[in-house]
């Protein structure tokens, strides 16, 4: 009588939940690998290099020179007080921060100009002119007309609601935030800023700094004053030409 054949070995049973977990782990590992590859692609080549001591020294000297020049500009004879009809200024940051001293950066931040090509409305005064004079190589400014004010607010106006940046397109938002000042629509904001009304500070604080477009050939990257053929400093009424190119 032939010997009975041995039964095949029983297959190990793997619970479905374990299989799912294993699959999820594999997918997670693949995703992490792809993310790492993407980060490597985005990594700038210059960030892979270690700065040489002479680079640190040069940057330190540049920043100290910026501080000395800022103090020198502060002692310079200030411009004459602006006329009553020119109480409004629009200030645009045009310079980066590579050679900027921390004190200069602090002044720019106090104007809410944290990024290049950002712009803000400010009230013209002797104190404001003194600040602008100190940070002059990094900003340009002038007296915007009504059309420039209106175009900026309608095209570039953004406000912050619950920590979210929201385009200024809804009058209900204006009434909710500024209704106590009898400002209930976007046109009221335009008029309040253009006329530097009594609620000017509340309105400009409500607006985020304007993020403008790179004007390409309109700025030549020169820190010389505008009146000397450069980009920085007071453009007076000519600021309207620059606004139209950056809006």
C-alpha cells in the first residue's frame, strides 16, 4: 500500500489590518523619498558653500558702513516741510538687505516695508522725512495723486482678516472693520487716504503693505538719489509714473 502523501504546509495567515499597515508604510516611505528629492532640487547651489572668513569680514564692514552713512544722512540738512497740499506720501522699498545694518532694517520694518517692492502710504511730516532720509538708499517715495491712490487700492488692496490675507473687494468687510469711523466702502478708504483724513492711521493700519510688480527697466538698481540720476529718495510727483509701472 502506497504511503500517504504529506499534506502541503499551511500558509501563514496575515491579518488584513497588518497588510494595510504594511502597504501604508511603503507608500509613506516612497512619499518621504520623493519629498526629499524635491527639497534637494529646490536647494540653491550657493547654500551648499561655506562662507569664507573674508566674506564675513566684508559683510560686517558693509553693514558698519551702512550705519555710518545712515547717521551722516540723519545729520544732513532736512528738506523743507512739505506744502499743505502735499500731506500724503507713498513709499516703496527698492533695496535688499545684503549690506544693511540691523538699525536700518529696524527702521524699514517700522514702516512695514519688510519686502522689496512693497509700498505704504504715510503722512508727510518732519519726523517722517527724517526717517526716510536715514533709509534713503533703500526706498523711493513721492506725492501720489488721486488716480494713483485709487488704482493702488482697487488693484492691489489687501487686508488681513483672522490672520488671512484677503483681497479688498467686499464693502461688507470695510464696514465691519471701519464702520465706527463712518468708513463703509472702498471708495471711502480711497478718499480718506487721498485727503489724509482724521482716520488716516486706522485706514492705513487696516490695509496690508501693497505688494508691487518688479518694474524691470523703470529701476536701474542704483542707490544714488533720484535727483542725481539714481533710483532712491524723493521723486515728488514723478512717483506716479513709477506706481503706474509697478501696479
